[in-house]
C-alpha cells in the first residue's frame, strides 16, 4: 500500500512539474482528435498548441 501511495505521489509531482511549464494541448485539438476515433480518417494524437508567452522551442 505504501508503495502505491509513493508511486502516486511521484506521478502527481511529475505531472505538476510538467504543468508548470505551461505547455498544453487545447481542448479544441483534443476534441477534433477524439471525434476522429473510429473513422477512416483517424487523426494522430495532437501535439501541444498552447505555449507560455515568450516560449522558444527547446526551452
């Protein structure tokens, strides 16, 4: 049980650190992707399209 709690806490901390970068996939992009599931033209998983002000690729 303790290992599961430790693993979950680590995953939460990693997710928060990732979110702090401010790089996200918009809801619109996710919606388009999900709406394509099961169709002949299924889209690939979307790439991030929301970046913090002043962001430069490779930061």
